[in-house]
C-alpha cells in the first residue's frame, strides 16, 4: 500500500537489543515523520510522533501514545495547535475485545 506524502523506503534504526527505538519516514516536503520509543526508563511504554527537519531538529510534536499502568488502557496525547507547544487533547482508549 502506498501512502500519500511518503517517499519509500522507511528507515529503521537505533535498535538496542532488538527493541524498536525509532522509525524515520521521509516526506515529500523534505521533512521527516519520526516515531520514537521513549528511552527514559520511567516512560518506556510510550512512543512519540513528531516532525523533524533535515538537521534532525524537532519542528512539531504530533502525539504521544502510552500504555497506562492500570491494565488494558492507553492514553493518546495530541498536539493539534501549530502555534502552541502544549497538547490540545488527551484521550483514554481501552483495548478492543472481540465479542463472542
């Protein structure tokens, strides 16, 4: 499946002991969509999504997705305002269960 705005290939790097650390997708406009596992030991159950330039400087945070310690719930934090560095929305999502 080809996604609009994405130039293949996807670049995977920074693997430590086989654990996914970062994914870099080069966009048509020269920026990079970065998905990165938080390396802080207290926050390893979360990933961050941001846009960087060719100098690897973060231009804009997009989202954080983390597992909540209380079971089958996840938290998604969204940064939807391009003019503000604070998040705009926070959602709690329960793990989907197939109905029998």
